[in-house]
C-alpha cells in the first residue's frame, strides 16, 4: 500500500539536499573511504574502485566524482603497495602522472611542482581523449602523503575549454581529519595608507614616495634593498593595491630608465630594477608581472617577468625576452586563468603563456616596484586602466601575436637573481602552443561548454525552478494520497465488520 508518510520523508530528504547544496549548487563532500574532502558542483554520481600495475606493484585507486555543466570533476586516492623510500617521492609522482596521461589517452602539455602543507605534488595539464569524440583538456593536481597519493582532476567537454570554476574544485582538496587544504601559511595582510583612487599604499620601510595623478602614479625608491621575497627574505617593496572581485582586465604603461648600478644591495643577487603589475591573494599566493633589467658584469639584460608564487613555493614562470624601454603591460583574469600580454604601443600585443590558479574570487591587484640597485630608482605608471564587474567583467579576445615580439622565452629570475639574457633554449613547439588548463574527465553528450558567468546564472535559475517544481509535485501527490487513504479507510473498516 502507498504510505503518505513516506512522501513526507522524501520531501524532507529533497529539502535537505537542496539546502546543503547552497544557492549556487556547490556542496562540501567528505569521503570516509578516500580520506579526503572536496567541494563539488553537485552531489557525487560516480564512486568506484580499481587498480593498475606499477613498477612498485599494484596501486589501488578509489574514485569519486560528478558531472556538471559539461565538465567532469574527479577526486582520487591511490594507495601504493609499500612505503615510499625517502628521496623517491618525485619518481612516484612522475610515474602516477604518466599513468593518468595514459588512462586519458593523452599527453602532458604543461606541468609545475606544487606543495600542500609541505607535501610534494604536481599540477599538470593533459590533452587527451578520455571519451569518444574530440580532444579534451584535463587539468590535475597530485599530492604525495605517506603511503598514498591524492589527486583531483577536471575534464572539459570534447573540443572545449575548462569551466571557470575548475580552480575552485582543484583548490578545495583537503586531506585527513584536520582538513589541511592545499595552501601555505600566509603572512599577515600588509598594512598601509589609503590613496584616493589607488587603494592601499604599502611602504614597509617608510622611505619611498608615491606621487599619484589621475591615471598615473610615480614611485621613488632610495638606493637600498626593496624586494618581494616571501620565503624568508625582505618583503619591503613599495606597492599600491586595491580589491577586485571576479574577472578583470588591468592595463598600464611602465615608464622609466631601468639602469641598476652596483654593488647589489642584496648579496645573493645582481643589481636589479623591476616594476609592473602585482596580483595578490596572500603572501604565499601571488603573481609578479613586471618589466625588469639587471646588471651582470658590464652588461645589462632586459626582459618581462611573469612569475607565480603558489602555496609558499615557486609556481609557474613564463618570462619573455624584451628589448627594454617603456612598454604596456596587460593582466587579465578569466575564471581561474591569469593571462599576461606586453606591448610597445598599446595596440599590438604579445601574449605570454597563461597561468592557472586556484585562488578565490576576491583578490588584490596593483602596482609594485622592486630594486636591489645601490642607486635610487624612479618609475612612473601611466594610462592605468582597471575594468572589473565581479562575475560579469568584460572579457577581451586573446591578443594576437605581434611580429615585433618573436617568442623568446627565457628562464625567470629566481629570487631576483636574473639569468643571462638570450641564453634560454628555444621554446618546445608542443609545450608553447598548448596553454596550461585544468584536468577533468570529458563530459558525455555535451555539445558546448559554458562560456560566461551569465550561462552559470541561467543554470542556477533553472536548477532552482526544477527543484521547486519537484517539491510542488511531491506535495500534490502526498495530498492526493492522503485524501484517498482517508476516504477509503471507513469503507475498509465497515467491510471488515461485515465479512468477519
């Protein structure tokens, strides 16, 4: 017999799921079997275990995941058969990275080393064919912890881009009961003085000058050490920063003579001048995008630095040789991707290889000046333009390559110890063409990928409408069933008295 109280129970369960998912559909999911916690765009729809043969023996794998808006979101735990000898963690990470690439029928097109609470890991992108159809982009993060490895991966639809929320998922992995997320231990947020129209002016040593204008601002820095080392060195460079939420595009012209003189004020580096755009999540997660020059011997070398610090460690480094002189820099955020471009005239742009992040929506963006020169350093930022609109910020088409800037990637200056100019090997064609993207399993039967935040809002609205309609249907069915039960009950009792 149909029991109305069961409908009441179903109604309560559906309501609980809707509330747990939150207004944007995301939930925090903890897997007892996997020993991890992740944020998912919807409830898990896939849970399974399998294994593969590795040089160390049989690796047991536990997988949980879901599909949402044409992308797949997967979290893994991999258990190796024996303890990992000290010093061989990197080989283990390499082997399992290659296993994933083979499983997804693809090749690794970009990679960087990462850490989570001191645990070594990999962030890598695969171009592959996990399902029948076109090629998918898969971005994955893999960490070693004890006798296990933990991984998260996002897979785009065939011939599509990764979803804008890929970074949120990849950065949400938390391990063990302490739920230690993949991040470092940031320093306290810097303090400073508000400058109208520019945001927070930070001058830790109180020896620099800021000269603001309408769309320009000048920095004057004395000939003493002013750097941005977040690994135990000084973090006393002057900078101005303001809050920005969601996608944005910032453009500025960097003007000035970059002619550092010796001796260097930092004995670990050569004399260095650098200035440009500074993107800040916290002291362990930030990006420097700057024009720079350094002096080695009697020779100056000039270049553009595009460097990431992630989780307290060096992240992606996509520097470019640059002939020097005044130039425009443009930094753009699109979801979890950061794009940098450089131009002589503000018209013909040379894009650099993008950087994929796992940062929150709210960041700080601004301008910074760095120097290890023993002579004063002055730089002016002109034509400053910041366009943002939260989740609906304007997105620019990818800039076209300019013949004025042939691609000549060079090694980035490590801790401001810049390399010799023009000594980097030529770019590898396969790696140069493929931008780093997020790893996820390709979705099934999806024709198009989400292209904007408005699509996301429409999906959210439809989700809410569908849930409300389902709840209304349940209430109507429950009411009808109750009325039927109430009308039939007396008849049943009378029939019972007459038949027995």
